[in-house]
């Protein structure tokens, strides 16, 4: 699914499309409740939030080869992701105060979905 804003056309993830579909359905249901409309056309739209592609998982050897060619910042991100299992949004959401160097702990803030 694509979202058009002016001349910009953005591709949306399946989960984003599902959220938009659910929001539109809620809006139409409220319209029915307040007698602004008589049906919810979104009920006929089927949208799965499931991913089609299976994520690629690198072996330890592949990670070693990858980090050997990366700069310091990128190497740190890859090692942190590989060593902790954090996803991209969790990695990029980290702040310095989330890291306790004395306890060797990282606090991962919960994501609102």
C-alpha cells in the first residue's frame, strides 16, 4: 500500500496499513453509531499485518566478516544488535541514560504499539 502526500509517494509496511485500516473502521463505526453513515465499507477490506519475508539471520562467521569492514559507529550497532538481540527500533531508541556501565546492563524502554 502506498500513501500519497503531495507529490511524495511513500510505501507503507503491512503493519502500518493494518493500523490505518483499523482506524478507518473505528471512524466508520462511530459514524454508524451517530447516524452519520449507514454502513462500514472498511469491513470488506482484508489486510494482514503479517510479514511475507523471513528475516535473514547471520551466522557468527558472517557477523565477524561484516564487522571487519565497518566503521566504529556501525560496528558498535552491529555488535550490540548481535549480542543483545535488540531490534532496530530498540537500538536507535537507546539513550545514554539507558546504559549502566557499572552494572553492565542496558535498560530497553518499552515501545508503545
